[in-house]
């Protein structure tokens, strides 16, 4: 059985989900918004809210996109014209799963020091993504992966307890989150309305 090639790779959903997560977590890290109360019960409420957003926007959106890309590339072969989509499938899947862990740990109030080791692995994945997409001529996505590299390098220093890096991480999350919103808009307008924005 042969399926028709599709131009509708669902990457905009993954960009949107991750960007939303960054735009929620970034202000919490940089500005302390929403304000974290000194009352443990109220502080826990903030952590739980951040955790839910982390699991269901960057987590679920990216995991869904990663699985759809893998299925479309392998089982049904409807995405055959862009080998860089393989990197996208790996990245969306891995980042989505890791956001479930991040969100759950935040929701539960678990120790964030384990993020140091995680950040090493995700720095490697981010650098590989930057190489793949810059090499493919997809500089807007290559730039995204350069931003993701900055996220995980910064997160390493947060994980080992250097407090000033939490604010730096907030800035990086906000900047990369805004770039992800641009990519979301560009992919949707290019696909649905025939625009020709760099994406």
C-alpha cells in the first residue's frame, strides 16, 4: 500500500507547545512571576501549576509531533522529501518526554539537581540538531537548536546550584520562546496561506 506524500508535517504544533512552555517558565525564572509565596502551601501551588503546563504543552505537544513524524517517515512514508525531518522526529520525541519529567518533578516539588546530568545529554542533542538544520539550509530551525543549546548549557549551571543562572535561564527561555512563536506563525502561514516566510 502506498500513501500520498504530505506537505503537512505537524511541526508547528511542536514549536507552539515548546514556545508556550518557555513563555510560562521563563518569566517564573527571570521575574518570579507568578510570585512564589514564602508560605510552603502557596509556593507548592505555583510549582504544581508550572508542572501541569510543562507536562501538557511542551511535553504532550512535542511527543505527539515526534510520534507522528516517526510514523509518517517510517510506516507510511508520507514525509519523504526532507531527511532533516528525521532529526525533527528524534528531537520532538526526546524533548517531549523530557518535558513530562521536568513538569512532573516541578509538580511534585522534586530535587532539580538531577537536571544537571539531563542537560549534558540534551546539549549534545541540541548541537546535533543545529548541525543538521544548518547543513540542510534550514537556518531558522538551526537557530532554534542553537538557542536550545544555550538553554541546556545554562540549565547545567542551574542544576549544579549556581543561582544567578536561574535568571539567565529565564532570559534564554523567553528569547527562544519568542523565536518558537515566530516559527509557529511562519510554518502555519507558509503552509495554509502560501506565504514565503523563512522557516
